[in-house]
C-alpha cells in the first residue's frame, strides 16, 4: 500500500493529476518507446485502462515537417487523453511540429532524455541536458504556438559527475512546462543498472508542477515502491508494458484500492498476443505486421513451458497460419 509519507503530500491525489488545464484521472502514463508504443499497442492499452495518459512513439520534428501524414502520428478519439512526444533541438521545427499535431494531441511532450547515440549526436534527446537554455527555448516556442500543456521527459543527468535534473526541472518549469517525467538513470547508464527512484525525491519542494517517475516499473509492486521512494505524483511505465498491456490498469487499481491483480492465464496471454498480432497486420499489412511483431513474442510467452524453443520458431516464421499453429502448440504444452 502507499505509505503515509506519500499520502500526506499536498499535491498528490491518487488517480487524478492536473497537467496544465488537462485533468488525468489516473496516476499512470504509458511511456514513449520508439518502435513499440505505436497506434496498435496504445489502443490495446486503452482497452484495459480508459483513463491512463497514453504517449506516442518519439516523433522527429525534422521528419514531421517534411511529411505530416506519416503513420507514426495516427490516432483516434478513443485514445484521448494522448500525449504526442516530439524530438528535436531547433525551436522553429519543434514548434511547427506541435502545430501539426495540435488537433490530435491532448498534451505535447518534448523528448529530452533519449540516450541512444544517433539521437545524442544530433544534439536531440538527452543531449539537451547539456544545454538547458536550448531546452527551455523549445518549451517556450511550443507554448507560443499551441494552446496545450507542454511537458518534458529527461534523465538524472548525463553521468554521475553531471547530475543536474533538479536545476533542469526548475528551468523547464520557468519556461512553461506543465509537468515533467524523470527516468531515474543517467544517459551513460542507458537502461543498465537500477533506476534510482529515491534520488528523484529531491524534486519534492523544488518545483510546483507534477512530476512522474520512470524506470524499472514492471509490476504493481515496483510501481508502489517507485511512487513511495520518489514521492512523485505519478509514474510512467515503459518496458513493463511489453507483453503486459493491462499493467497501467492494474497499477491504478492497486494504488487506489490496494487490490493485487491475479496472474493472467496462458490462454489469456496467448489470446491478447493474437489480438495484438492481428491488429499490427491490419495496420501494416501481413508481412510487415508479422515482422514488426517479432519483438513482442518473448514478452508474451516469457515463463511459459518451452518458451525458449517456441520463441526461436516464432521470431523466424513469416507464415500467419504457421504462427497460429505454434501458438496452439504453446497452449497445449
């Protein structure tokens, strides 16, 4: 259960957070993940959680202004509330992208935490933590052109010798950010080691806007611990969504009522796997959908008998009927 220390926070109302003029009836955000949180997965998450804040994949501002109709921006009214995440370092391009997305988005989020080399070399993502003034200019530029809340997602800092998330958060708030999300690792750590949730608790009292904790949240238990340790207003679930699209709903129910979820049966997991696969095929075409979905198989069948052997067959199979046959074998194993 949530500790008394956390319950006493004046700004924390479990299952309800105000981000600017938008009220989210949930403490959970689905974190943006490139090549993962596409339209299909977001719709699947929404099936289980009607209130969590969904977030798109990271959208390059440079690419979007050149092609506004790319599939990555597809959405519909059922996704609301949904945050569109933009990457970039040029204020005019990030602002133009926000204008393009304004009719679709509930919130505009700016990526300031992506640690991958390609993004860093472009001086986007976590590279912005080296240039707080540039980062702040992005927030101001978006605020000037859209009437939507603007949020930022970043990390503890570049490395252990440059931990600047508190000063960075203050600067983003001063620029007009309505909320922030902190992945409790440095850029150098990438996704290794353990997320330092307790370190993020230092934000409490330093900023007035809501903040979300991110990193290593893969269950209702880790969600509870992350909230307690960080004193955050909410949390962002990333890799914990893989093979587990019902997790945001389970976390909200646990934080509100203390009810731990029952383990999903093999039949339930395989049913959702097929639903997810079929939706990707409908969205991308059969062959492209099958190839795109390969990354998800390990997570849906993790822990099942013979998972390693079945995974090896599934990730190389391109025939839909044969895939369904393998799923039946798993069910009968």
